[in-house]
C-alpha cells in the first residue's frame, strides 16, 4: 500500500528520526516514515524479534557486538527493508560532510546546530514534500540537543513546505523528541543510520562485527553505494548527499 494517499480526511503518518556519527567525517540523519495505522503492528514485530533473541535492552548500533545478538540485528534489518520494499514504510537519509564544516559560523553555534539544520532540510525537502500534500504528519526524533532547535520550528518548516511544495497548511502537526527506549522504530532507524555512517566513513573496526553488519545493511537496501544519491523519482528509499560547498545549511536556523 502506498504511503501517499489522497483523501479529504488526510491519513496520519509518523516519521521516526535519528542521527549518527557527529564526530566523523560524514554525518547521517534520517529515519522511517510509517502510516500511523501500521505502527502498532511494526512495534509488535520488533518486540518479537527482541524476545526471540532473549534481549532485554534496546537495539543500538553503538552497542552491537555480534555474538548471540547477530541474528536479531540481521532480522531487524531484514524486516526494515522488507517494509520499505513492500511500500509499508519509507527510509529517507541525508548525509553531510562534517569534517571542515563551519559549525561555529555564528556565536553559540555547535555541531548540534548543524544537525538541527540537517533535520530541517530533511523534513522540508523529503518528509513534508512527499507527504505534506496528502497526510497529517507527526515527527518523532531521538531526544537530545541535536534536535532541540528543530522541535521548536514546526511552524517554520510548515510555512516553507507550503510555499515551496504547496502542501496542506500546517502539514506537520508536531515535531517532538522521544526517548529511543520508548520507540522501537527509532531503534530500527538508529541501527540503519549507524551502518550507513560506518560505510560512508570507511570505518575499519578492530573487530569485523560492525563492518559486516554495515555491509549487510547495504546489501539489504538494494542500493549500490551510500555515496550515490537516489534518483529524483525515488520515494521509498531516498539518499541525499548534501553538497554544502563550505556554507551552512540554508534554513531559518541560519
């Protein structure tokens, strides 16, 4: 079933977002867009994957060490891309080169400011653009300072989206922080984004476990290389390597 449905009563859609690798050369932000009516079932399936592996902790890229949890993480990744390929979810990624980036171009700016700008761009040019004309959107971002600014800018994103893409007025109804322990789909996004960032940064690990999982994510995605943008026609898996050319992200945060 397509995520994009025209109706007088707009369907509800939720975008679950996260970020990864703020201190590496390449930073990744992104997440999964899911029709809200499907969230309970997806949460149940992720719970089952965790239960089958006798896991009591969250799925987290930073915590992955393979061993007896390898099968569970691979099942989570298979499930994520099965949802994308069956058009029951969409994965949207923005990748920016943070090495040499002017994070402190203005007084008070930090890397968190830059990540907030990445989220703003992603919400405007992917989430609102694709779903704003048809859906009522809720955005849930893994809580932290790196999303604090954009969570307060719902009105600005909506105004930009309406002007640029002729979306419904106030197409994004909320942008809120959420603790990943309470959001299975944010955990799913965390693992995928961590793997994308590892691949994009060509990270060599002392142990091969994460390198192998990163390769598994790329294989399951069906995408050739995270350094390659998806075509303009792509909707359910989009990869955007932001070409900053040294300037800051052009948003209302600038």
